[in-house]
């Protein structure tokens, strides 16, 4: 075979090899591209879940905060039973005056009670994120830490709630910080309750009801009381300017005379 023929054969072999290599490189790059596209789609999908889950937590926080604050107002600022209370069918009523003593809770105690309620009830509201479970999304949840601040015209609630979303081996952390505010004049009602208890401490047999009515009127509050038994009075302070879920805010407590 002539040298020219050998060179031609070698050139053909080289062209075939290059073509085969080019084909495999193309296939490989196509696979990488498709894999990259899949990862991008998964990241976008996970980001959408993140946004939805954060909105879900915010909605739950706002919803339960209003319920809890109404509920705790009826129970005299307590979520858990205090040492002295009267049990009713659905609620308990806390004593603020018992055996001649002022046992009214301080503001920081009420803040702690609200925080306890938020941390517990939020878990029930999100319900382990069951709403997302049909989409093969898993939620790794840490403990909830709640902080409540009672201001003059609002109750401010901040929580830290560490959560990581896990879907198809992709992970993404949610925001840990959430906040809501419930607008009401808690301190205004609380101050009237404080006045009543101080008056009882001075002389439990001569409570100045007209004085209490005047003070309540000055603060644009309604005041009422019910004889719960021969020596127990249930006091009800109503703030018609603080409406939560279409109900006026009530601070209720019991005094044993």
C-alpha cells in the first residue's frame, strides 16, 4: 500500500475518533445541562415553599395572638392556673384579692403567660405543616421562643422559630423571626383593676363603687361586677375602644371579700 493510501486511512480513522469523542462530549454536556436545569427548578420550587411556609406561620401567629389575648383577659392575665382561682365551665377566673391580700399579677407575669400560650398554641396551629406534606416536603423544626411586651396601646409579640425545609435532598432555612401586634389599651384596664384592689386592701367592706365608675368613665371604660357567691365578687372591666375579632376587650378577676 502506498504512503498516500496509508495517510488517507489514518485521516479517516482520526475523523471517526474525533466525531465519536465529540458525540460523547455533547451527550455529557447535555446531561449536565439537564441536571443543572433540574437543580434550578428544585431551588425555585423550594424557594416558593419557603415563602408559603413563612406566610403560613405569620397567619397562624396573628390568628392565635388575638384569641390568646382575649382568653387571657377573661382569666385575669393567666394562661396556666394561678395558685388561687375559681373554675367555671369554660374558663377560670383568677383571684386578685384573697384573704385580705393583693395577689394581682404584675405586668411581667402577664407577659410571660402570653408568651407561654403563644409558644404552645402556635405548634397546634401550624399542625406540623401537614398542609405541605402531600408535596413530599419535610420540615425540621426547632423550639419556639416567644417574647411579649405590653405597651400603652398595643401588645407586641416576637417569636424565634427555627425551621429547615427538606425536599428531594435540597435544604433551605426559613426566617426565624416573626412579629405581630394586637392593638388594645391593656394598661388602661389594668390600672382600673389595680385601683379596685388597692381600695379593697384599705377597707374590703367599704368599696367605693361610685369612685370606680367615675375612674372607668374617665378612661372610656365600662365597669361591672357580679356576686359569684356570698363573699366573692367577679369584676369585669370592658374596653369598647379595644375591639378584637369584633369583641370588646375584657379584663376579669375575682375578689374574696
